[in-house]
C-alpha cells in the first residue's frame, strides 16, 4: 500500500490521539549552565533571523502558540545576547493547540480532545510577517527551500501561513530581511517519521542525496546575503530520546499496565527492539479501557516488530539505519559550516542527556506534568522551556567559539 509521507506522520500523531525534523558520534559536551545577559549584541548579531523546523519555531506539547514561541531556543538566544528578535505570535489556543498535562487527560489546552485538532488561531493582532523567526513545524530542507503557504505540505492545517507571507519560502523570506546572522536547523524531519516503525525512502526518511542537494541550496541562499551563521546538526542517538524505550522497560511495568486492562506480551521481556512509547502506550491504554468497558479481555501490548507495518516498533537494524543516516547528514552540515566559516552545534547538546534520570514508569508517564523529564515537552520530542534553554546555550557557545562573544557581558541572569 502506497502512503504519503504526510499521511504517515499524521498516523503517528493520531496514535497519540486514539488514547487521547549504526555509527554514532561521541556525545556532546554539556554546556556550562552559568549565563550572563548581554548588554547589547555584537554587530554581526544585530539582525538575527532563524530558519528551520518545529524545534526552532517553538513547537512544544504537540502544538504552538505565542507562549511557546516566546520561549523557543532562537528567541532565548536573542534574549541572552540582547538582540531584537520578533516572532510570528499565534493567538490562543494555537495552531494546533498544545496538549495539556497530564497525558491521561487526553486534552489540549483549549479543553478539546488530544486528537489532532483542526483549530488554527490567527496571529496576534499587530504581528506583521515576516518576523525574525521563520521556522515552520514539520519542515524538511526541501520545504524550507521551496514551500510557500499555498504549496506547503509541511505543518498541520494552515500553520505555514501564520509564519510566511504569501508567495514566500523560508529562504526567500530570510533574504528579504537582509539578515546579519542566520541560524539554520534542518534534518530532523528527514528522519523522525521513521519512529513510526517503518522505513520507506521519500516517505518516512529522506535519502541522503536529496537532503544534500536541498541543504546546499539553502546554504547558498544564506551565503548570498553575506550573513554569518550557525548551523544545527542532528548528530545524536535516537536511543537517547525519552520517547524511545526498550522491551524490558515496558515489561517492567506489567503490573501497572494490568490496571488498565493491558497485558504486556512475554515477547517484551528480553526483546532487543525499541518501542516508540508516544505511539504505543496511549493506544494500549485507551484500547484496554475501552475493552474493559465492553466486558472484553485485555489488550495485548506486543514488542514484536512486524516489518512493513506502522507498529511504532524499531528493530536494532532500524535504529542503526536512522543513526547512520543522521550522522551522514550531520557530516554534510558540518562540511558546509567549515567551507563557509560558520559556527555549528548539535541537537545532541539536548538529546544526548534528555533521558538521564528519566526511567519509564507507567503511572508517572500518564499522570506526571513531565512524563519525559524536565527537558522534553509532553509530545516526547520537542524541548520544554528548559530544554530550549539548553539549545540556546549550545548555540551561543558555538557562536562565541567561531566569531567571538555574540553580546557584551552584562549583569548575571536573575
């Protein structure tokens, strides 16, 4: 059965609703938590523009609105260095409205179901597009290069039109702003759809040659402006994402699952597979409870990988493939940085440590305000405010290493 990339991404989202961007590089060094606020930006940072994906847009808790946009890592970076940085603020409840804690409530912040929402609020009154943050949820490098609000396949609903003016792409909008500095963050959406448990070139992952071609054109567009830049690589290990868990971790919660009429299959006990819990666990809980209400037996939660199916189970070979492709894409990003004298840093600054001290415990997962730990939001992928701060510090550190201080030291942050 032929399915579009967008359909598979939507299926991954709907799995949450139903219950409601080999070889791995060394880990990124932790960034010093000590910070100073800038008295003012260096000249090269005075007109900073961000292009990229949901990670730069401020998408969090599976949605976006003005509050999350105001704490995105590019916005936090701009605040740390004292640069003016406008965002395309979307009015409450968002486009789409973010999830509300806890997960087991299966609600969004507007009280609607956690199922994919068609709600897309307009921009806040007074917002003029384009703003300094041009990043769009679910964008690939190809879409960042080519997609306008009228042609975009990325994003949910008309979210692209809340960021880009009619007829403009991220790259053309960036050029129109005459930036002195640009952050470029693409690559995650070329890989992450594979978390659904199926590898299809051009659907759940983007072939390396396609990414390289699109990314080279984006960098050419940045270079044409004369701006300095920081490039973001995706050099990290998918196994470190808090939404990726092992079969034995699932099996350890067998008793807790039983309370929701879910039976954890014995094939989880020693399974070498990896489970995308955002897709599997909520589905299991809602199905188990529904079956109980109908007087039926428990739902069978299996850790077996069924090749070619959308099962949210990744084999060790699947993980190795995704990690290797991410490493190759990161090699390309780093080569472009080195060719042009740009700064670069890795998303591993956040994700390499995002699962530390975050064991998988079902009750905490369902009922905690931080089911994926303090660094990751309720959707299991995008950073929380604290996690975005980690990326902002990593960006600032990389910029300083390449260009010198991006802003003059000021008083300590309070």
